[in-house]
C-alpha cells in the first residue's frame, strides 16, 4: 500500500525557542536531561544557582519538543512533561514549539521514536568521534508524515492502547519470573532436615590452613595496582546468587600476585560477598576458573569434602530461610551492614549425609534450570515487546500494513 500522507520538513512544523535566563544564586533550579532511545525528558537534579557553574541557561516549558544536539541521533528527544515546566537546560539542548494547527504533539512524539527517524537524525549530525553534534538546518530538513489532525489523534489513541497492552504483557511476564524465583526459594526452605543435621558453617569447613579467608585490606592492594590483564582479582560483581561471573575486569600482574597467593581461590571454593547492597551472595568457584584471588569484600570458604558438598552449601546459604535469618540477624541495625569470618562461621546450615546432599543438588539443579529458562524467555519476550511499538510505527508511517 502506498503512503498517501504528505511528508513535511520539521522546519515547517517547529519554531525554535530560546528563553535565556541568568541564574540567581539563592534560587533553586530544576536541571533537565533527555534519556537515550526515547526514554523521556527527565529531571537530572535540582541545585541552587550558586552551585551551577554556567550562569547562562535556558528555560523550558511543558509540551515543548526538547532534544540533545549531541545525542538526538541516539533517540535523545521528547516532549517536556508538566512536572518540568520552567526547568532549565544548557545550550547543548534545543527547544521547539510545535505548530498545534498542523501537528498533534503526541503524534510527533511517536514519529521521533521510529528507526527511520533515528537514521535521519544520524545523517543530520556530523563531527569527530567524540564531538558529533546535530546540525540544526539538517535536523529541520528531516521529513515526517503529516496526516490530517483527526487521523493523527486516532493513531495516537491506537498506539496508546497498544502500549497499554504491551505494558500489561511485560508486567505479567515479570510477575511470572518473580513467582518462579519465589517458588524456588520456597522449595529450598520447605526442605525438611532432622534437628541433628543442623550445624554452623564452621562445622563443615575444611581444617586446612586458610580454609576461610577474605582478601587483602587497606594498602595491601590499591586500585592503582590493577592492570588490563593478568591474575583476576575477584570482586562483588563476580559473585551473583549461586553463579560465578568473572566480570569485574580487575587484574594484577603475576609478579604482584606472588605476594597475594594466600588469597588465591580454587575450584569448589564457596565465595560470599560481605558488604554493601550485594551482601550475602554465595556461589561456587567453577572447575575452569583462571588464576584468581579474593579482594577485601569477598570471603572464600573451603568445605571438608567428606562432610559437605559445595553446591549444596551454596543453595542452602542463598535460599534457605533459616540460613538467611541467622546470617542477616547479625547485621540488623548496622548503619553499614557487613559480614566477617566470625559471623559467617556461626551461620546455621543443614549438613545431612553427603549422599542426601548430592541428591538434593540434582533436584535443585533441575528446578533452577526451569527458572533460568523462564527468565530467559521473559527477557527475550521483553525485548521483542520493547521493539514492537517502534516497528509498528515505522511500518505505519511508511504506509505498510
């Protein structure tokens, strides 16, 4: 189907607005930014005029079109919301009034989300790699479809209805994934163990020297000693719940590691994060771990292989309510919650016979695989749903069904 709507340059529909102001030291100003990929015009922060270095700024108003001349090619464009009326911007942003006699604001807001618009905005930008900026003349030459006002409003209404359905579908998928996680936690907590099987972590640790250790503290290892490659320094980002992910990107030279060997980790060690928002995450070190050592916010444990299966311990410490309760009861009320070796040793954990531990690991591995598969499907469908609206709009504006 051929597109019957006229294509009109933005310059025929927009009027540049520059409402310059000089900031007053004792006045609080809302500072504005535009998120990439059409994620909206948002508050960047609020400061007194005396705290803002550049005193010459520009005021914006609700309903105006605002864009970043640096990142409009990356979708940094949108309508100013009502809660940012009279906020300020720097001269790296452009503001436009929309000709309401020709163009419905929300229709334009849809136009600028399409891949074809991003392509045109990219072509209207130029400069070196780190200083690419939009050229206003080129930007205003970008053409957008201009159906009659009634048709514009109809399209907006249909898209908003579709967006509501997409949001509902995304919410249902998130809820399904969260429920699956909760069911897994419940499944672990509902495992019944004889009273005689409950002990503290210290009971199951190896008696080898250094069976439990944290990393180097203070000046023993500083960030300026990290290099681009070498021996991996394990941080909190490498330790996810029941999953080892080597991703901190911290390394030291082999020569430096020679003085840190006492902190080395080995396959089947159990690692735990001990401070901050990541506190209390456990995982098992895999067989293929490269040469690596713990940093100060990570504790490594080596369990007695004749008493405890490391994967079983990781499952229990991460998910069993009783283990979690005895762990976090030791951090309650602290301004900066943290764990240490003494606290970890006293965490209560079930230690049934090894054969039973391994049977339960196989059972929980199966459940975890199902949860991971569901999470993967949720992430995949979320990406598909997120791409649906721009794709639908792009086809519609090209006159395709």
